[in-house]
C-alpha cells in the first residue's frame, strides 16, 4: 500500500523518533517537492534535526519525492504543500493521504481521498501489534510536548481508552 504525505505527519513522527512506523504500515510514501522543501530544506535552514531524519528515509528510497503540477487546486484555500500533496495523490491514483489539518482533510475527502492523520497512524500501528498501549500513550503525550495540536477533549478521551 502506498500513501502520499503532507509535511506535518512526517515532521511529528520524526520529532519523536517514530517515522519508522510508516514502514510498517505502508510499502512506500510519496511526497511532492513542495513538502520536501518544507520539511527537509527549510527544516535544515532552521536547524531542526527531524529534517535529517526524514532525508534519511528519502535516501533509503522509502519516501519518494515527486514533482507535481498544482494548477487544478491553484485557487484552493489551503497551503501550497497541502495542494501539492492532494494533487500528487490524484495524479498517482493513490487514495491514502497523510494530513493532520482538519480543514485540509475535509478538502481531500471532496476529491474522494482517504485522509489519515498522525493519530490514525499510531492507532493503526497499535492495532497491527507494532506498538503497545503504553508506547502509544507515551507517544501521544510526546507529540503534544513537541507541539502537535489536538483538541484537549480528544486527547483526554484517547488517553482514557488506553488505561
């Protein structure tokens, strides 16, 4: 199974040392050049170590950078990287897109895409037996500590389910 990713899931999985979970769930992840520039190029300019982690996965061939034309979504009220990720999924005929932002997830669904966020990836990894409940709980809290935005009531609900 192949997925297309926006920047946020890659950044946050790399920040907490869990980018390898993508290899357990997907055969390959595609990203548009715009996402590469946002995550790796700009990340390195800002001194973020997660940029190098993502780049390692690119060098290994698991994450593949592709060029895509975003003309079809030129006027869409979303960021360039998000437009490019959705455009790439549509161009490649890939239904699974990794996107965290709720507005963009809804937008992707309009085009028939199945948008999945970072939290879904952790739940999937847990359901497949790749991480324990304790590791899932710790990972969720670490995501929040690293700046991941999630509504408080959703986080509390998830943590209660993991007890």
